[in-house]
């Protein structure tokens, strides 16, 4: 048996070891708790970030999605332009779509991004959305977009323009990773489009760069390549399209915001092959989301203007016309819209040549939207030209 001092020493040593074990156990529990809490916070943060990205994607504020939307719209307009040229040759009779001709003149950009400057094409944006968007589709259009948790998008679209069986469409894969993105699209006119882009912050502003390639195999094999680069720092923004391979046009614009809600800009197009300028355009605009006024002067020959005015919370009126040069009834549009409830718009417009059109736009759910439109000749509603169509959008 142990004597008293030895026994006390052993007891104290056991108590010390017990306290150490308890402290270690508490430390492990605290560490596990902290890790669990950090994991939960990280998971919540990741979910919040994914949700935030999804919300921003729905608003169209991701640079890559903006580029996809711009490329798809331009591809569709180019195809429609080819068909309209064929129509001029008699393959489609005298049937034309004035709304699409107007859209070719007025590019509809994605909605302005909160916190970033608008572009040159956003001058008169609200009037364009009121008088062009929703009227510019063919007989039918279907577009679906699927998204994974890893920011991988798969988009497909198809449309019948200008008739039910004049089918055109495409499929695109898009991947976003941090400040970088890449995409590859296939179109039914045997075209392959690819983008490689990056963006970041420098000199107190935001820069972006996108390498755009277009490979066409419908008539032989043709490849075009250009670089889109931009920089914005309040109160200015610059975007430039630089030709790299078989691209004839050097394009760009400069936009400044001299005061809140005011924009001034200059845009130019230079033909590298012919070594001459094809366009000089100046713009000025004012918009406070209730009242909008825009004006553009192109090549010192054509002056166009637009006005948009909200009346209360649900009603709005808009007017677009040519003010000087190429002034005719066809380029005069007047219309209005009524917001029946959030996500639902009823619109109507009248053109100077008595063409009347109506549009109904409805967001059924957050990921499903539908548009209907109908148009006819006001001078001859029964026997005149008619247009009718529907468009469906699914975003998963």
C-alpha cells in the first residue's frame, strides 16, 4: 500500500490527467462545434451565393449571359435578314414583318445591370421594350435553359419565322467559373459560335474581354474571329470590337454619364477592308425609370427620337419616330402598356402606316414566361395582312 504522501501525489496526478482529458474533450467538442458552425455558415453562404447568382441570372446581369443573349438575338436577326432578302427575290411573296425590320434597326440589349453603367444601346431602352419587345417574334418560338449547381448552362431554342414550318434554332453549352466563362453554340444554319471571356477589376473600374469565333459550313468553310473588350469606370464606359480574322468591321462606342440619369455617347463603325467609316453616331438620353427621353443622330443624316412616360404605377405610353432624314409613316410608332399585375403586361401599338398590334406577356412562374402577339392592317382588318404568334421561355 502507498504511503500518505505518495497516495496524495498519485491522486493529484490522476486529477490533473482527468482535468486535461476534460479540457481536451471540451476542446474537441468546441472545435467540432466551430467546424460544424463554420460548415453551416459556409453552406448557407454557398447556398446564398448560388441563390444570388440565380437571381442575378434571372435579371440578366451576368456578363456571359448578356453575351449569350446578344449573340442569340443577333444570330436570329441575321437568319431573318437572309430570309427577308430571299423574300425580296420572290421566294416569300410580298409578306414582310415590319416589327422584325424595326428590331434589326434597334438592337434590344439585356436589361441594365444594377450597379453597372448602361451601354450605348440602352439609350431609349424603355421605349424600345414597350414598342418592339413582344411584337418581334414569328408564328412560334420555344426556348429552354437548364442550369446545374456548377454554373453550367444548356440552352436550346427553336422558332418558326415567318411561317409555321420555316424552322430555325440552335443549341448552346455555357460554363462559368469565377471571372471566366466559355460557351459553344450550334445553329441550324450550320454555324458554330464560341466565346472565351474573362473579366475583373483594375484601375478602380471593371474590365472585360471576350474572344468570339464564328465558323460557318453552309457554303464551304468560313471562319471569323474578333475580340470584344471593354472598360468602365464611373462616369465613363468604352466597348470595342477588334477584328482578328476575316472580320471587316472595327466597331466601338464611348459613353459618359455627366450627371445622374443623363447619358451622352458616340459610336463608330470602320470598315477595315475598304478603309472607310461606315457610321458616326451620337446619342443623348435621360431616364429616371419614370420618364425617358432618347435621341440619336447617325451619319449627320438621320435623327431618331423616343419618349417613354409612366402614368401612375400601372400605365405607360411610348413614342418612337424619325425626326429628320428618311422620315415616313412606317418609322412612326405610338403605343402603351398596362401592368395588370406583377409579371403580366398588356400592350398595344399603332404605326404610322395604320398597322395595329397587341401583345400579352405573362410570367407564369419564376422560371416560365409566355408571350402572345397579334397584328393586322387597320385600314383593312379583314382582308389585310395578319400576324399572330406565341413564344414560350423555360428556365430551370
